[in-house]
C-alpha cells in the first residue's frame, strides 16, 4: 500500500525514511572524510558532492513533509507509556527541523563564503555575497546542528530498538498484530 494507515506506514513514507537515513549517514561519512584529508582536487570533489547532496536532501525533506501532511500518521500503541510517545513525537519534530536546518546552514555558509554550488553538474547556484563573518557564523551553526542531528538520530534509533529488544514489545507497525494477539 502506498499511503499510510492508522497502524502502518505506507511504501512511500518508508522509502523516504530509509532512503534519507542512508543519505544522511553517507553525508556524515563524507563530511568526516572531507574535513580530515589534505586539500586537493579529490577533497574539492568531496565538498562539491556534499553540497549537491545537501541540496538534494533539502528537496527530499520538503517532499517528505508534504507527504506527511497529506497522510494519516500511524500512532504508537497505548502500551507505550505517554512520556515515551511524547518524547518520540518531540524527537521526530527535532529531526525534521534539523533536516531542514542542516542543508540551509550549509547553503548559506557556502554562498556567503563566495563559493559556487554545483548541483551534480546540472546547474549551479551563484554566491549570495562574499562575507566571511556571515559565512563563519553559518559554518559554526552547521557544525553545532550536525552534533544535534547525530544526537536526535541516535535517540531515534535507541527508541526504535528499545521496545522490541529490551521490552519484548513490538511497536513496529508490521509487528503490532503479534502484540495484539498476546
């Protein structure tokens, strides 16, 4: 099924979730590599790939949010304590805000740093201005937001595995039938 139901995420939501998770993990690996190797033509290519993929992720987040707003959102079962359901909801909000803010701060850091951004060679985005002070501000914001995104991502993964692994309580949608039959 393409669309969500009250109990299950649809194929499109699952695709957005896993595809973006893989891209974001890849972006962190790419960022770690590009900042830890000597400046070279290769490192320039990594930066270019990182920037293009950041723009791509920004577009995906917008599409994902649009899809989320026109669909039903599956709810966690009542067997999950209220504080955990609220924490999960707050963490999802934080993840979405961070997934929007990360590419935005990266874009502003680059364009105020007088860098052209190439979108995989398809088109380029010209710099907004040459303002090192503003560029440095957004560079610091980008760095801080990356740590916050790692924290929110880690909390999301812990939450996803806490109930089925430690509590033997299936909250993943396709497993809820098992929980309801006990």
